[in-house]
């Protein structure tokens, strides 16, 4: 009897390691991506347009702040489900996953983890419903890898704080109703919830991007922006505040590129069966099969890495170094696969009629943001040697 064919996108049946609830989350988001995202996303990328019209449905599916408790209007899912959300959204486009990552891990998470009860009640339910959109201002124009050296500062003035500075490369910047802004104070780095309509706050969209074109990226300017002390996140001080948010977002980003790589692999498996060259399907050539097999090997490795990371996260034992290794590995895996898939598509691979070039270009941002590949390599090196090479 012939053995049943394996799923080329899940060769090790990772799905069997998921709970019923996790499988349901994956199927629901997967359906949304197939039906609502894939038909429009190539055009969105061409037109450099974020598909804002999808936000109500993303919110309706409970994908924003998905791991935050139901008490705050969120879905209260586990970390693995959040990872699967990122994977499926990024199978559509990294820009959509970026939107969800920033809203969930970089804006709702710090309000949940470091905010007062009043701040949580005021912002989280509206953010989960997609009624308020957030952005996260950490990176500055003079160098994002070293946020400890930030110049943006906040000065206490009576019961208020006055913030001055600039932030660069900020996802959702021109969409946002609120910005979580990190600033130096006399008492270390602190986070502030800044409504974007506050006088002195300005967002300027970054144009001419060749990557993440279906996502909004902006520069933020803060010129004597005044907010009350009630807008300061009271429960964290120091760089560990923003770095703690990055750990959450980077965890999700380990899953996202798996989706992008799966989309590319699926596309070339189909294409190489139909493309006939030298009298036989392209897929019948050893040189092509070796490449496809190697892609499946790398995707499988990444899937197992992220799933175990998720189980550690849900057990409360996940360490930042483990996140760094997976973010590095999975971004590298996906960007290399996207490039190879573009090559296998030949000339057809250079337009957005196929997804490989779009994913590959997007992954140039994904491998850079949330800590560049080098930053994550050095984090792992520091763990192994005990020597800080930054
Ligand atoms: P270091 O001395 O290592 O640490 C300072 C304090 O922070 C703690 N810590 C962490 N806490 C939580 N999670 C982590 N990953 C942490 N890493 C460090 C640490 O324990 C310490 O705490 P304490 O209590 O002792 O003060 O700081 P360092 O200056 O040596 O850091 C080095 C380095 C390079 C690792 C760090 O600066 C870094 O990660 N740089 C990269 C910056 C970055 O990733 N920026 C991302 C900006 S946001 C973004 O890109 C969003 S894109 C999203 C999208 O669109 O999807
Ligand atoms: P730099 O820090 O200037 O690094 C330049 C190069 O130097 C890199 O190759 C880096 O690896 C290398 N390098 C740095 N240090 C070392 C070292 N010690 N040894 C060897 N090499 C080193 N930031 C936010 O705060 N919020 C957001 O929402 C956000 N969204 C983004 C969206 C997009 C599309 C992009 C592209 C970026 C976004 N970022 C955001 C910023 C992102 O986090 C930074 O781009 C990233 O951290 C790198 O910072 P940088 O661009 O200033 O590069």
C-alpha cells in the first residue's frame, strides 16, 4: 500500500502537537488570510497601501492583544496561539503581521504589563476592538540597535511631563491614535502613552520604501509634547521596559517568517509541476528537487523551534536569548527561501503576480527590525561566552 502523501508545508505533522483550540485559531486566521488578504495584497503592495479596511475583521476575530485576559476585552489565548496568528498573517504579508505585532506586543502589552489599572481599562478594550490604533516609539534616527543611547527626553513640569525628541521607522505611525513613547528622564528610561492629537506631536510617513509596502512606516516628532503624569507607565523604569516588549514581539516574529516561507514554497511547488522545460516538468529535475527539499528541511526546523519556544513561553520559562536565536534562525531561513523561490520562478518571479519577491523584500525589514540579525547573534554569543561584545 502506498504511504499517504505528507503535507509539504508540515512534513513533521507539527499540527498534531497543537491543542484543538490552537488548531481552531490557525484554521480561522488561515481562512481569513485566504479569503480576504491574498486576493488584494499584491495590489496593496504595488500601491504602497496598508489595507486598513481589514482592521475591523482582524479585531473581530480576537487577533489584537490576543494573549491579554478577557477582563480587558481581549481573547486570553496562549502564546502558541499568538504565534500561529503571526504565522498565518505573515503567510499573507509581513505588513499585516507587523500591524498586529505592534498593536498587540508593543502597545497593548506594555499597557497591560506596566500600566495602571485605569490605563488598562481605558485603552485595552478599545485597542482590542480596533477602535484605537497604537504605535511604539523606541528607535531614533541616530541608531536603533543601541536604544540605551536614546536622546528623546521627558522633563517633569508640575503634574505633567514635557517630551522632546524624534523617533524613526515607526510602524503604524501615521495610523496611530496613541503612541507608546520611550524617553530618558531624570530617573532612567520611562514609557509614556501619548495621544497623537496632542499639540507638538507630528508623524511623517516614510515613502520610497521597497519593503513592507503594505504597512505604514513613519518618523515621529515630539516638540514640547505635554502629557499628564497619569499617562506615564508607572510600573517599569529602565531599558528593561522596552526590551521586555521586544521579547514579546520578537517571539511572534519567530513564527511569522514561517508563514512567508510556506507561501513561497507552496507557490514554487505548484509552479514547477506546471512549467515544462526541456520536455519535462521543472519539478522533475534533481537540481530543483534538491532546492525544494532543502526548503522543507529549513521550514520544518523553524516550525519545531518556534513551537518549543511557545511551549516555554506558556510555561513561563522562555528566556530572551532563546527568542534571539529563533528570531535570527527563522528570519534567515525565510529570506533565503524567498530569494531561491524568486529564482526558480525565473522572469515571472520579478512581479508581484507571484508572492516570492514581495515576501523577500518584506523580509529585508523583518530581518532588520526588532533587533538586526547581528544583534541577535551577539546576544547568543554573549550567552555562550559571558562576554558582552556590544
Ligand atoms: P542590557 O544591559 O543587555 O539590558 C538592560 C536591561 O534590560 C534587560 N533585558 C531584557 N529584558 C527583557 N527582554 C530582553 N530581551 C532583554 N534584554 C535585556 C536586562 O536584564 C537589563 O535589565 P536590568 O534590570 O539589569 O537593568 O542592555 P544593552 O544596552 O546591553 O542591550 C543590548 C541590546 C543590543 C541587546 C539591546 O539594546 C537590543 O536589543 N537592541 C536592539 C534594539 C531593537 O531591537 N529595537 C527594536 C525597535 S522596535 C521595532 O523594531 C518594531 S518593528 C515591529 C513590527 O513592525 O513588527
Ligand atoms: P543601526 O543600529 O544603525 O545598524 C546598522 C548596521 O550596523 C546593522 O547591520 C547592524 O546589525 C550593525 N550593527 C549594529 N551594532 C553592531 C555591533 N555592535 N557590531 C556589529 N554590527 C553592528 N522601531 C521602533 O521603535 N518601532 C517600530 O514600530 C519600528 N518599526 C520598523 C519598521 C520597519 C519597516 C523598519 C525597517 C524598522 C522599524 N523599526 C522600528 C526600527 C528597527 O528596530 C531598526 O531599524 C533596527 O533596530 C536597526 O536600527 P537602525 O536601522 O538604526 O540600524
